[in-house]
C-alpha cells in the first residue's frame, strides 16, 4: 500500500509544514464492495485518496444502462472533480468494486491551503494536468482504435485487473458487449 504522503510527494517536493497542514485534513473511510463514493446528482464536496482497493467511475443512461468511464486502482485520487470545480451536480457515479480504504478531505479545506502552501497547490495542479492527459488519451483511443486495440491498451493500462473484476465491466469500459470481449479474448488466446 502506497501512502498519501509517498504518492503526493512523488509529484512534487512538499515542505514539512505544508505536509502537516495537508495531512491533518484527511480522515480514513472504508467503502465496502458496492458502496458509492459519490453518486450522479450529488454536489461534490470531498476528494478522496484511494489507499487500497478498486473503484469504477460510470454513467447511467435513462434506460439504466451503465457505461464505465474509468477504473481507479490504488494509489490515486478520486472524487467528482467537475462538480467540485463548477459547483454543479455530479454526473459520474464512483463505486467500489472491492472493499476500499480511502483518505477523505473536504475540497474547500484543501483549497484554503493554497495561498500559504504553494507546494500543495503545485501538487494539485500536477494531478489535474495528469488527469487531463489521461482523459484526452482515453477519448482519442475510444474514437480511433478498434475494439481489439482498445482491449490491448486496457491490458497495458490496467495490468492484472481482468482477474479482479467482472468481464462485463471491462466490456463496458471498452464500449463493446461482453460477447464481443469474449471473442477478442479467444482470438488473442489462439482458440
């Protein structure tokens, strides 16, 4: 398990004073498999650091069909980022696929540190830049790559995840049916 401190300080150097103020804002939360960190329609007010476990971010259309947008594997930050920034209701569900350990802080409290802790603000900016690049790459992949290549990219991005979550979640993430995923896997296995 990678700690919040190890993860955050790998992004940018952080002074001892800043770290103490930053760390004091977080409290431990346990999510059981199936629990939500945030749901569609809620106003986001907290951000979390996933210490252990696997989560998914997904949309649900009017017919209750779910589309997986992203998988979160520890260590990483989670939360309704667009809602935190805009103040509008969240549109993406974030649900635990396994039991999860999360460190949670109020986003407003983190922002209040920025004027006196520029190293914390710099780390948050670096995280936002990484999320942006990751999101852009995912959007390009979903449009330009065929299903087989998207599956190949999934395997690179999420090593060993296939053994830990149901295949229908992977198919949803790839934008294909479970049957199509099964065909791709059989083809790759040489069957």
